[in-house]
């Protein structure tokens, strides 16, 4: 087994574990993940990346979830299968970035994120990983965009509950509106007697398999709908000189591919939400593995300099 090289991140509070692929023991990777480390494995072929991710997911009991997520990419059409388990990332226009988020939502409950680099831009395209402070006071202001059952709904049979959860992504049959929820829009239900609304609700904690405890997670339906997250990220990129400017000028909303969905402004101080950061310029053959619940990921934008950014993702 290659000797691991420990590389401190920018705050020196967490560690980035850098390994070689040759002779790699996955127990070393799982042990590091249990300490909330980010794993960077160098010089990995695409087939080796598939094998490693499958083996790690198997050791964690996530093998079926890994296979299902890869299969869903072709079925749903929002991603494209690249390898056996790796999928394309969401498409972006020139000079667009991706703000911090953990992949999925509380219902999908993705535990593991893995990123593989086929190619990267010569100017930009850094991967930005932000470790979430689970105890931050900022959580009191955040909301998740979700669907809930309105008062007056008729009781549902077991079959109707299963159908409703599939159609409207209800997290449970008891997910009723509470006084603190803010209604965004009512939903026309296909199930007679079921009254639904899209709401901004206080986030609930999720169980981290790797850490063995409940944690607060910056799911996609929290960070990607919050204008405060966008403004924090732009400031962060500017401070680190990572924001790339289109030659013909720009409006901020043009750089944010999900800007149309930012209907909420929490006013939360996102600087207090994160306790550590790692910024990586991925090279071809790099494989990054991390706890999807405790590390939010983001990407700065890039210029038209030589090199195309081709990153694939595997989720479990």
C-alpha cells in the first residue's frame, strides 16, 4: 500500500488525505471518512474509479444505492451515465459556477459523494469543499423547500401514502404543515382528498452513516434556493481571486444556473455555517471521496482558456 500523505486544508482544522491508487486498502479510506476527512486518490483510471467506489460503497452497505443512483441517471435524463457508476454533472453555460450544497435532499439521503476528473480547465474550475459546522447558530435561519400536507386533508390508505410519497416526495405520511412553515404555493394533487403545498420549512437533521449520528445538512433544496448562499459564495470567490469575469460584462444571475429558483432569502451568515474549506484543482485521474452530509461542494467558474472541464460524479 502506498504511504498516505496528509495535507492540511486552509484552516488546518481538518485534513485532506491524499493517497496513491496502487495497492490501496479501502479500510484506510473508510477509517478516514469516519474521521470526516476528504479522500483524494491520484492516478486512477476510469475502470479503477468504478471498482474503488463500488468496493467502498459495499463496505458501507451502500452498494445497492450506488447502483440505483447510476441507473436513475439514464432513466430520469437529468444526468448521463459515463462509467458503470459515474454520471455527468449538471450542465452549465459558459462562466457559470455552482454554489455550495450537498447532493440531493433529506428524502434521497445521499451519504457518499465521489468525483472523478477526466479533464479540467486551464483557468478556473476549482473544486471547493466546505465542511459544515453542525452547531452553527446560522441553522436557525435556514429553510428547506419541501412539500407538506395541508390541514383538511382526508386520511390516506397505506397504498395512497406510498403513491403520495412517490409523486410529491413527501418524507413521511405525517409530514403535515406546522405553524412555522411558510407556504410558497399550493400543489394540485392527483389523489382525491389530499391537500398539498410547497413550503419553506425548518430543516430536519439527517443520520450520517459514516459518523453514526444526526447532523444538519446543506441539502440542494436549502442552499440552491437561498439568495444568501449565492451572495456568500460570490464574496468568497472574489476574496480568493477565483471569480472569472466574462469579457462582455455580466449580471450576477447569469453566472448562477439555478438563479430562477432562488425565491428565498434567509439572511443567514454563511461564513458561520462552515468551519473548514478545501480548494482542489483536480487533475485527470483524480478521484475525490467525501461524506455528502458533512461536506458541501461547489465549483468556481472558468474562462475559455484551453482545456474542457469534464468531471463525473458517483452517489450513494
